[in-house]
């Protein structure tokens, strides 16, 4: 029994995250240049190239850049995951790094659960969000988190 529920599996965090990309080499170069990820493996399916696995020197899940141009195109703008950042100074340093690299991004904002940096886009237009895990404002403070006007942007479609 775990947490009072029989037969509930124990989990130990997220091992890897897969992200569909149109051009794995371009995505790899961006994640390396902007965030510091590095290639740890190349993977295949049925004997054909399927993508690149990358790790970050600071830890976290392995990022698998899966070659799938069609899925990458229809998921443009979708925030597939948020990356944890240790604290506000680290988040502010990341925002400064993005600015120095000429990478557009949103402001560092306070949320009900910590600090957030959003509106960072990879080469396929996927939104990356960076969050801290510290406590936010006290309950009942009336602060509301609003991103992208409260809605996810509509997926873009490619035209020939």
C-alpha cells in the first residue's frame, strides 16, 4: 500500500520528455546554444533515424527531439512541458541570457505557485515555460495567472 491506496505504483519523477520537431539538427543546435543541452544519443525506429536525445548538465529529464514534421507543425505554440528553475535569481539570469542571445521571451512574473518565465519559442514554435517551485502569494491574495490571453494560441498549419 502506498499513500493509502493499494497497488499504486511508486514513481520517481520524469525520466524523459519527447518533443516532435521538423528538423532535429536545427532543434539540437537551438537547445544547445540557448539552454546548454548536449547530445547523449541518437535513436532509431525500424532501422531508420528517429531523433536525438539530449541532457542538461544541471539535470532534469532527457529531452528527446523526435523527428515528426507533421506533428511539429500542428503543435506549434503548444507548451509541451515546463522546466524547473531553482529560484528567482536563476530565473532572472535565464531571462537575461535569452535577451543577450536575442531570443524573445515574456516577463518574469509571480504566480500562485512561484515565479514563471514563459513565451520562449523553440525553432518549431513550441512554447517553453520555466518555473520556480517556491511558494507564491498567500491564498486569497486575488492574484490570477494569465498566459496568452488565458488561451493557448491556435495551432498553425503549413501551406504548400
